[in-house]
């Protein structure tokens, strides 16, 4: 790989790594619907507030989330809603894989 394009791929990998956890993917999907505070997400995920805060921090550090302090609460929102197009593409891959596996199973059934 040419060293001149390495920073671009490293930056992309950082974003993908930040998303690479089921709870973080859930957070992204929920924030695509509306902004939420830590308490809302903690209740929805079923984890303690410190764990959810850590997930939010990882996503924010990757540039995926924005936050706004209101009183004693911090509300989070998607900074780049277009990330849902990427998640939609992931769903297409899952569907394609499932379809392919079903076709293989049909051939193997006796």
C-alpha cells in the first residue's frame, strides 16, 4: 500500500472500529430516530450508565456523534445521519449471505 493513501484508510478503519460493537450499532440506530440522553440509552440497552457513556465516548471520538448539554443531561445525536446508508448496505450484505446460504442448503438437502 502506498504511504500516501494510508492515512485515508486508517481514518476509515477508526470509524469502522468505533462502530464494531452491537451496543454501539444499536445506539447509532436509535440516534437516527431522535436524540437521546445517557439515561434513555442506558434503559434501552440494559447496561449501567458508565458502560453506555464509554460507548458514546468511542462513537463521539470517531466523529459520529454530537452532544449538547441541557441542564444536568447531555443529549446525543448523529453528527452524520448518512451513516445509516452504510448500515443499510450492511443489511444488504446480510440478506445476500442468507440467500446464498439458503441456496446451498437446498442443494445439499436429501
